[in-house]
C-alpha cells in the first residue's frame, strides 16, 4: 500500500503532466512556468505511463493431473481456460511441454 504522501505526489505530477499538451508551450517553457525541472517532468511522464500499464503476470505453477492407465496420460488446465491432454509415455515430450509453458507467455 502506498503512503498518503506518495499518492499526493503522484496526483500532483499527474496534473502537471496532463496539463502540458493543452498548454501550447514547449516542455521547457511549461516546466519553467511551474517551477519544476525538465528531468522531473520526463521522469514522471514515463513513470505515470508505466504505472498505467497492467502488471505482467509472472509465471506460476499450474496443476497437473496424472491419470492411471496403460500409457502416461496428462491433463494440463491453463489459467486461460485451455486444456491440454496428452497420452504419451514419452517423458521428453512432456518435459519440453512443461518447459515451454513455464518459460513463455500464457497458455
């Protein structure tokens, strides 16, 4: 949770940054008129854009169910709702699948 001070600071900079496009001024003149440095303006503009982006989902373990049977059967249910079902005794195929799911994007 962010402090009240950081929330106020973000709100102040959100107002400053959002006011520039309609001002008709260069960034230098706009910053000078508001007694802020250009470096701070650029930092906060970039920071506010970053904060507006959704957080990246970090990889997480997904449930795997091994079903008994003559061959190894695996069902993987991805967070996106997709289901991958494999019937293969080939452990290297499963290893490649799990490595791919763990390292790249979502299912």
